[in-house]
C-alpha cells in the first residue's frame, strides 16, 4: 500500500474494515509516496486521514480500484486547505 500525501502537512492514516476495526498505518510526510505493508481486509477498503485528531479525508475504495491505482491511496492537496489557511504547518 502506498500513501500519496499531496498536502503540506504530515497526516495520520487509518484503514477501517467493514466491521469498524481500525489498523493504524502511521504518519505520512507531505509529498511523494510512502509505502506501508497491510493485510488484505476484503473487497472494500476505507481510509480515514487525520491531522491533530481532526479527520481531513475519508475514502472507501474497492479492491479492483485500488489495484488499478497501483495500491496507492491519494490524499488530495485540498484535504488540508482549511487547516493550512489557518496557519497549521
């Protein structure tokens, strides 16, 4: 699994399975892509992305979509735009 953090902030990423169990994927620096090993949780994958405990992005993708994306989740630059305008760095 690759995390493409397109924001300017270090973000925490969690993977949530269909039963609500959470797997912390850790902190991911801005830019580029960081690789994290994860187990296959089934046909549907939900990623919750936060900064300072505040959720900034949530995406649910199916396994086929993730495979087409090269097992990469893209966190758009706009996910933290409000925080960055407020002065967070």
